[in-house]
């Protein structure tokens, strides 16, 4: 990766830095998760399934991960073959499939939570003070919301079927 130093073009410079930061952080977490034979996409889907109080459809998982449904479906098929999730067809409507995390999936998730979430926390903790992190969060929300507006989408509140962790221990961290 190179420092493009596009300071004469501040918006392009910021865009480039944001993209590089995302890619570098993503690859760092993905590299650590690879030691457990999992990917960041699998990790994120297992987290979502674990935090949901109900089983979810592939479409719901796609909306929570902001991925295309066909790529989520392909990932879920691989996860099912690995025994990390189960897929169940609705008795009322055979077209409807719901997904649930298995005990094997929960076991993997508990092993990799400290790795994935720990690395993310440590990376941001080494870069930002608490006050800087709050400002960073506000700025990232602005970028997210502007991009969603361009896509004709909006941020929705998390449905009540999700539980939000209340302690670091629930995140696999100490």
C-alpha cells in the first residue's frame, strides 16, 4: 500500500484514505480469523445469528450485513456444509428458508470473538482516544448516511428480536 498524498484534492484524499483504512483493517482481521479457518463474512453472519432471538431468513441476513442476497446465500450454503448453521424450510411456504446457528457454530464463534472483536478494539484503541473515537463514530455515521441516501435507503432501528451485548465478556473480551 502506498501513501498517495492527494492533499491538493482533499475529498479524493479522504476517500482514498478511508478506502485504504478499511481494506487494511479488513485484511488484518481476516488474516487473524484465517487461523481458525473462518472468514470475516462468516464471523459477521455467525454474530448476527447469535445475537438474534429468532431464526433469520437469508434476505434478513443480507440486509443486516449490507451484502447481496446471492452472496449471502452462497456463504450460508458453505456454512451449512461446515455444520455451522442449519437451514429450515417453512411448512407454510416452501420458498421461505430460515437460518439458525448450530452448537458447532456457537463454539467457533466463542473461539473467534476475542480474535475478531479484540483485534478491532485494539486497533481503534491504539489510534484514538475515547473523545477522538466518538468524533470518528459521528463522522463515519455521516458518511454512511450520505451513502445510503444516494442509494435511496435509510438507517433503520435494530428490530426487537436482537439482543445487544451489555458487557465486554458477552463480546468475548475482558
